[in-house]
C-alpha cells in the first residue's frame, strides 16, 4: 500500500474524490480532487444504477489523480442515507479484585470488559456496524471521563459508546461499485463523521455543536458533545427535494436547478417582490415569466420542512440547546443557497453558520467548498485510522513478544 490517502464520497448528485499526502505533523496535504455528476443512480443513500456509478467513480478518481505522484488504489468510502442510524450503549462491570476485597486499580482488561458490555445490543436484522465511537467513562458515579481511567482505584467502571449502523446490502452495493472501478476499500466511514472532521473545530465538538450536511437526496444530522459523536440521524430530504418542487412550476430539471442555485432565496426577508425572470417551459414549449416571490416561496417551504426535521433529530439526541453552544453548522452543496442560514436559525432556534473544509494544507482551492466536506473529512479521518491501526499492530506484536519472553523465562 502506498502512503497516499484517498476519500470517495458517492452522493445523490455527484461522486467526489480527494487525494492527500500524510504530513509528519499528523496532518494532510491535499494534492488532488475530482468530481463527476450522476443522475438518478443513487436515491436516499441506496445505489440504483451500478454502471453509471462505476463510470462516475472512474471519472472522479482520474481527475483527482492528475497531480498525484502515486496511483489512487485504496480509498476510504463514505456511507450515508436514510438507512444509517446510531444508538447508544452503556456497559458496567465490577473492577477485578485479584488480591483482596479492597477496591483495586482499573486495568486495561476492566476497560475492555466494560466496552464489550456496552456493545452487547441486538442489531436489527440486515444491519451492519459502520463505526463504534467511544464516548466516555464513568467510575463509581463520577462520569464524563474522556480517557480510559486506567490506574484509578474504583469498584465499578462504566463505558458509554455510540454505534453507527447501516443496511448491510446497501453498503455492499457501494463497496462493489468502488471495487468494480478498480479500487480497494481501506475503510468505511459514516459521512456525517467525515464531514464533521472537515468543518468543525475541536473546541466546537468539545463544547457541543450540531452539523447538518445537506446533500442532494438526504441531510445528515450529527450532534457532537464532549469531543465525540453523541447522536446521528438522517433526514430523507435534501437539495434535490427543492429542485423537484420547483419543477412543479412546469420547468425542466436543469432550469429548476438554476433557479434554485442562482436566483432563489430561502428566507422571506430577502425576497424582492419587484423581481421576475423568464424561464423555459417544460418540453421546450416556449417561455413564461415567474416572480422572485413565487420561486422563493417554493424554495423556502421545502427548506423549512428540512430544518423542522433537523430540529426533531436534535430533540431525539436528548441534549438541551444550552449544552450546544456551538450552534448549528451547515455544510454540503445546498448550504450555498442564499438565505438558508437565516431560515435555519429561525426554524431550529440556535445560532447558525456555514462550515467549509479547513485545517489542512492544499494545492487546490476546489476542496475549499461545502460540496467537498465529506471527501476532505474522509482523508483527515482516514489518516487517524491508519495510524491507529498501525499502533494496534505494534501493540499486538509487543504483547506477543512479551508472551514469548515470559515462556522463555519459565523454561530457563
């Protein structure tokens, strides 16, 4: 495996790929990025057209590889969709007391047993675990301990984890498409986690923040608290829902998309009642005039529905707004919609801003836009996971050699 990191994000409207080189300070330098449009191949995170998706993957990867010194062979793949869900698990065990009945120091084995107990939740049929996030620990009633409390004297230890799962067949289809395009899957990362890594700061995640990644077909909602993922949900609405509503005005899809991205506003405060424009009628049968008020009303109504659903996901997290001082951060292509920040802040009821990928070096400005948040986050998170996997292998080898040394010592 070469050292090049690559992230592949297969969305509803496009496939994006980002390639990066690992830096000695633990960061990454992005050296290539590519994007290819797809149409109808993915709906709500479910792959429907394999051939079209494979072709789009090849185009995006080829574009990203133009300035790379190595070929892109391995990728970290994002998964999103209405089938992606998360749930919390808590495991509590007594600390082992090998010497006496007195409280004993917590060991690595105690922490592992608590974490294992937290994972003992029955998965729905057909589900596949995408990620297990270690949230925090509790020792004899003292909670929110961020690091494994090894060495503390205690009677009980609890571990709290958050498990992200998805439909097994839906994930397998995306894996198969990437492999058909000549790629190997180095890892699978939930899209919301990747986007958070790209656009959120560690301070925001520590204090509490909500991320809404508004894609073409779905909106990923992730709540971060105490530095880790606390809740994940997916709203089955996105930018394409707005475009589809505009088509009800009897205009072609590309005309509706242009109205949305270049002319409409989501907030009624920004509507110009004196403005209008000519558009092509569906089927190319002449033109007609639409007002800024009508188009923006259509856009605003659907955007309101999206953010009402986002607010419901935040409520499901069980975390009070007062514990989310970082507010709501929007990303994804639809976050470019004019007036969306004002509308989201009013509907959800918290400070709102747009987040763009940051915290890395880059040789292309293409990735400094919300559309690339997930792909950029894949290489950032992928770097961390590759290093963690290396540390785990070193730990296993170290433990093996200690075991061998112990046997040799007993045989002398």
